[in-house]
C-alpha cells in the first residue's frame, strides 16, 4: 500500500458510528441516552472530559453553537430531507413551524413550540454531525443538572429568578465553584445563553435532558431529489435576471455569501465615515481597540478587511434599511442572491462578471488588471455557502451536470490544524478522503504568496496534506496521531467529496474507492484554501473556547481576495485568448491564462 494512504481504523469511532446507524434504522424515536457510552468510549478530541464529573464547557459551548437556541425546550428531533419526508410521517405543517437557526451551522430547522424540532439534512454527513453534537450536549447538560441539585446551587437559583439578566460578581464566583468550572468558563456560558443565562440554569436544574431522535428518511435518492430542487430554484431565480447558467462558462466557489459580495461592491469603503462613527459610538471597547491597532498597521490594505468586519456589526445595529441598500447595490453590480426555500439550507449567489462596476471593486482584486476587458465577459461566478461533508459531492455533481462549462472550482472553508494556530491559512495539494478512502493529488492553483500580503494575522502554509473526515466529533488523539505521522496536518470535511465530484467532471466513470487518484491534468482550475478554526492537538482548544473575532475575519477576506483575483485574471486571459483565436479557447490553456 502506498504510504500516501494512511490507515486509521479507530475501532471506537467505527463502533460509535455503527451503533447510531443501526439504531436510526428504527421507525420509532431512539433515545440519545443509549449512545452516551459509545460516545464517551470514542474519546473524542472535542469532548476530552466526557467521562469526568466536572463539565466540559468547551464541548458544551461547541455543541450549543451548532444547535438552535431553543434546545432547552426540545425533547425530540425529527430528521428528513424534503418536506415530503415529514408529510409522509404525519407531520403536515412543518413549514409553518417557527424557523430557528444554529449560530455555527447552516441548516434548515423548524420548531413547533412544544418540544419538537424538524431538521432538514443535505447528506449523510449531517447525521454524522448531529448525532455526536446532540449526545455531547445532553451529557454536559446532565452533568450541570446533577451539580445544580446541591443546597448551595438551589439557594443561588432561588435568589436569582429566571428573568434575572445579570449575576453579582460574588454570586458568579460561588456558582462557578459549585459547577466545578472556572470563572472564564462561566463567562463563556453567559456569552452563548446571553440574557437567558439564569433562565437556562433554572431549566437545567429542573430536569435532566432526555432527547429523542427519529430519522424519517435518508436515502441516496432523496438526497439527489433535494439537490435537484435546490438547483431548480437557482436556475429559476437567475432566469428572472435573464441569466441562464446552463449556457454560460461558470467559476464555482464554495465559501460564504458575504465576503465576495463585499469585495465586489465595495460598500464598506463607500460608507467608511459611517462605520468609523459607529465604532466610536458602539461602546465596544474591543472594537475601538481593534480600530486603533488597525490605524497603526503599516499595511494600509489591511484596513479594508477591518471595515468589512465592522460592516457586519453595523448592519446588525442599523437594521433593514442598510440591508436593502446592500441588496440594491449588489443587483446593480450583477450580483444575485438565492435563498433556499425548500429542503436543505444552502444559499447561493450568482455574479455576472460583465456587470461588475470597476469603480466599486476592492482595489486589491484588480490593481494590475485592465478592468475594461471584463465588460466583454460572458462568464458567471456561482458562489454557495459551503456545505457540510458529502453534501459537497451532491451539489457540485449537480452543478457540473447543468452548467455550460466549468472554468474552475475554488473552495474556501474552516479546518482544524495540527501544526499551526487558529487564524492560519492552509493550502493543500494532497487530500485524503475518509468517505471514499481515496487520496487525491492535484495542482492547487494557490500558493502562500497569493495570500500573505492580504493578512494581518497568522501564517500561510502551502504544500500541505489534508484529510476530509466524516465529522468534527469523530476524531480522537489516536486517529489524529496516525495522520500526523503521515504528514497530514489539515483536517476538514468537504475537500474529498468535492474532488470526487471533480473527478467525475473530468473522467468517464464514477470516482473509485481506496485509490491514489491523480488530478494533475484536469483542464480547469482547482483551488483549496482552509483557514484554521481549531487546534485539536491542544486538548479542548477549539472554537468552543473563544470567538475568532477580527482575527477570524482576516484570513477569510485574505482567502476571498485570492480567489477573486484568480478568477478575474483567468477570465481576462480567456477573453484575450478568445479575441486572438476567433472565439475558440483551448482547454489546456485555461489554467495557464492566469499568468498572462
């Protein structure tokens, strides 16, 4: 066996997965409690204190951020792929239930107000994500429940009613001691539960959490149907703007739906005075401190990234009027947003390159480019909110089947790093996929030099090796140690599924299994940029321990700049070549055009 292909086979992880998939075959509700032992035996790197009596606040915060805020009121979770899944199970009106969101997961969820969630999933990866998350949440909730039964705890809660917004410092110290956590950990719980912190503690004290889950449908056919409906919505919405993606060259991007739009409309730069006034009037000491630090940054281009970061806070404060202006400017610049209205939640945006307004574009995108040539472009940029795991394969497969021609695929997303720090950017050219057991070798069109000059924080590490795992909780120290010894330092969930789809866009057969797959000769760009969101080799240190803040926005925008620069330069080269060759562009030249 080639040493490029690592062999992990963590028995505890495999046992855990077999356990919950066998239980989920049942047509009835399964109890999450039955999974607690196999979950703890897995010794997940995200749940290092699962067996301890004292709470694992990092695991609880990580889980809570990936579940909706109504979880304290939830008893059962219904899981399906389409509205039809719920209808056939006897739930005829889930669309009318209140829509609720999870801060750190893009997933369509509805709450009936009486203890039941309806969750729409896009692939098997959603199951591998949800089950461990729910299990960890319940384990930690019940630890807190037991600790809140002491006389001291009951007295503290009696003195602070559920509607109390704040606790006295002396009370917080006693409470932290009673819960066997630090003041810093208590502050993190206050952060995620916000004004309902005391009310949540009352609910935890009142009863243990006994979650039930029912997987209504999870067939491959239903996943494909859901993806087909998703694409039909995009095509229908773009046609309203007289844009037909099935006849156009397309640059595919998987990232988010704010950074590219901000860079292409330059909205933050055009209201910079308003943003500065907002900073000084916000009362946010950290924001003011970040602003003052930015002013003293010798790299003036980094100021753009900072104002994009402030813009999100400004929009949240100012409300719908600013949102409406952003959308109006986007449409004027040929940027069209499409929200998911049925099935799973993965929003998208389509950009008509020819309609971009050169005077609005962030100057870093085309400072060395003749922008006028872009007005002749017939190409589109299709950007989607990055999906979870295997949904990446389903979605990109659908896109490559339907669009006119794929010019490039550019993937930007979060990852764990085994050799870097939070905020670093990793650029892999080898990705091992746990789903297919394939190891993909490819030319990443990006290198460190494409990113470094646009970052204020962190490092850029190119020539890395990545592993596409099946779930964030489905990793333990043994699992990661095996990969680390094989030189894999970048752990994420979408790279392998995306490359499986790109293989099928290039080769006349389905992607293989358990092979080393060479994609060096594909006739389109492939680019992966991962920014580090956690460091699992440092036990318990993940995004559950802190908010990335501006340090997390910085690598996001640096990566988005690199992607858009690449696209605009490749497209300009394609247009010049089109003029020089009577409209015919040779496939082998598409990647080389960026250096023209």
